[in-house]
């Protein structure tokens, strides 16, 4: 990281700190269970004005051209505030997928729109629940003279409720294609699936959708490389969001334990609870350390295998720590922790959804083990 990058990171950290100082908009977060209104246009514009949506967008397209270390700073702050807008899905996953595409006016316009907050592209690649890498692909792109006709179904599309279009993966004669399909394209429909935290996954159905050749973003190896890199980078930044969630939930637990009196003294004075709180704090610090190491490594541009290992290491560690800490937060609060009125439950629900998206802890542990075994075999 250059001196200028460090200065940008410091300014970014300060602005994020000022933003989360006000805490989460808990009434809005709680209302998501009924409204599912996860996207607020004014809030999105504010994130754009702060420069956060353009952290990973190249400067040539109107962004800041920074790295994952800076994106992680933003994501951690948004996690603390339980911000429901799809920052990682748009400003990381979609931005990285588009960055890996060929430079065209469409691609540059979408990237510039992300930074400005005027476009909300999301990636629709997953079809099976156990395939966060998008290898089990049934969506087909049938060539015709002017482009492709695309048919298939995509699931688990985060941010679909607000999206104005999709970066879609499809097979054309066995070759992977990344295609831009506007939300209002003929034959494209979107349905919502509510999640535990009140946000929604989108299911995108494509029926003979016409995609002109100028809307082909990448093909073959370039498409696969762009998609894989985008998923790994989004998994790492999603891990930062989990760190923000777990830190705030643990802080809330400690604050409660200092004020809740039982048997004539604060429950935080009981050694059994102190030991458990310390154990969870250690898990939090380990997750934070792994995250910082991971984003620094990914910013260095490692090879494909090393990148995937680093992303899986961070996601598995942070997902499991976030789930453990937020569940314990409910227990630290006693019976009230299980009520809808207790705020720690909101953090537990958000941890559940973020942990599952882009592969849960178990899936990433399995991928890490497989990659390590493959690396050891090649070295032998």
C-alpha cells in the first residue's frame, strides 16, 4: 500500500467511524420483517456521495480505485450499523465481475453508475444451494445472428429487489458467457424469497431473453476468471461485514452484563460469564486478524488457488465466529434475549444470512481443505 493509499484508507476509516457512531437504524431494521424494504434510494445516494460505492471502481470509471482493505473497512462499518442495502453484492461482487470484463462503453457505464449510485447491477450466477461457485450451470445461451437467446433460472441473488439489471452466467456451446440483462428485458422476471433478517434473495427466471452481442461482457476463460475472482473477493468483504456484526453484538452483551443485576451484583461479575465472554472475545480477535491478513493478501494479486484459499479461510473463520458470538449474545441477555424486542436478535439474524451467502463456514472449510490437499500434492 502506497502512502497515498494509506492516507485514503485513514480518511475512509474516519468517515466510516463517523457514520456508525450514530448506531444502527434499529426501527427500520426491525420493520424489515414486515416491509422487506431493504433498499432506500436516499441512503444509497449517501453511500455514493461518501465515495464508498466506488472504492473498488477504477478511477477511469469515476471510482476511487482502492483495494479490498478499504472495502473491508466500509463493510465492517455497515455490518455494525446493520445497513440493509446490498453494498457487498453491488460495490464488490458486481464491480469486480464487471472490472474483469472487456472494456466497453456498457461495462464502463455500469461501473461508473455503481460509483455514482445511479446504477444497481447485481450478479446472477448461482443455481444450486450447494454450488456457490456457480459450476453447476443449466442456463443456456443459444447463439443467433445478433447475439444470444438466454433461458434458465438463477437463485440466491442478493440485492435483486433493487437491481436494475443482472450480470448473468450462461453456457453457449459449453463456453461460459457473462451477459448483461436489464431487469425489464422481455422474458426476464424476478421473484423474492424472504430471509431471516427481513431482506430477500431474488430468483431470476429467464425465458428466451434476447441478449445483443454488445451486451456480452466476457466469454470463456475471461468470464470464468472474472466470476471466480469476484466471488472470492465478495466472500472476503462479506467476512468484514460479519466482523462488524460480531463486534457490535459482543459490545452489547458486555454493556448488558455491566448493568443487569442478579443476586445483588452485576452478572458481569460472575466468573463463569467472564470466562465465556473472554473466550468469545478471543474468537472475535482471531476472526479480525484473519480478515486483515486475507484482504492484504488478496490486494497483492495472488494466483487463483492462493486467492481461493485465502477467501475460504476468512469466510469460514468469520462465519463461525459471528454465529457463535451473536448466539451467545442472546444467551447473555437471558430470557429477554429471545424476544423480538431485544436488539441482539437483529444481529443474530443478520449474521445468519451473511454467513450463509457465498458459502457458509462448513462449505468454505471443505473448499480450503481440498485446495490445501491439491497444493500439497503438486508440491510433492
